[in-house]
C-alpha cells in the first residue's frame, strides 16, 4: 500500500496558532475564494515526498528521521507573501525572517538521506524557500482586496518559536481537506 508523506516542522505553539488563525480570518474577509489550512495542520514543509510504498516509509523513518541530528534553533514568522506573487496569488504564505538557515540545513540533511534511499528530488525542485502556507486561492473574485492585504502585511510579525522536532507526516486526502498524522519524529539534541 502506498502512503502520501512529507517531512515538516509543525507549528503547535497555541499562541502562534491563534495569531495565524486571525491572519487566515483576515484573508477570508477579503471574499476571495480559497481553501485555508486548518489550524491543526499548520506546518513548514521541509520536503514533500508524495505517494510511496509502505516499505520505503519504514526506511525513511529509520534512515532519514532516525538519523537526523540537529540543535534546537529559534524561528521568527514574519510577513505575508504569495506564490507566484502578490498580484497573481495562488498560495498565500507567511515568511520566515529568522531561522531560515536552520530550516535550510534541515532540508539539506533530509534531502541527503532521501537521496541515499534512492528517492528522486521533487519535480521542478528549485532552491528551498522556507514558508508556512496559510491558504490556496481558488478563484479571482476580490483579488485586489487580497493583494492589498498581502502588501500591507509584508512585514507583519506573527511571532517566534523554538524548533525542537522534525516530523514525518502522513497525509490522507479527504473532501473536507487533508488529515495529517505523525509517523515518526526526530528531536533536537539537548
């Protein structure tokens, strides 16, 4: 059986989650059709792996998550942005203003481990850009209001957190949205 998996840093600090929820409410208030990320699903993806056989998931648990060594570091979430850009947003995200080097290092370690297992790089993979997805845009109604909100919140400080764990997550797609489950966790040293 194949499982849809990814490796991420979860955002589970209640204060940060509530500030992110308020930001998502502001996005909703623009009236743009969108699919916001559920509060319990907020995370920073280190690597989306996709559908892989269960046997490979066991190897990823052992060889990638089980061998991941890192020191805890601080992260600052700041600024709204969008891919591909604020005037044509498809994905609205919060940026990482501090701690992005730590996330890039984790991404590289994960990538090395996956490469050793023969997992190909992500299709069309470009340079890793740490970000936290808030919503996927599903239409163009009221787009100007959304663009204005993104531009006005370009330097908005959401908050800080300490990164102490990296998780291998299973994603089960449902009509209501994805359901995530932690399959394995790597804890920071110390």
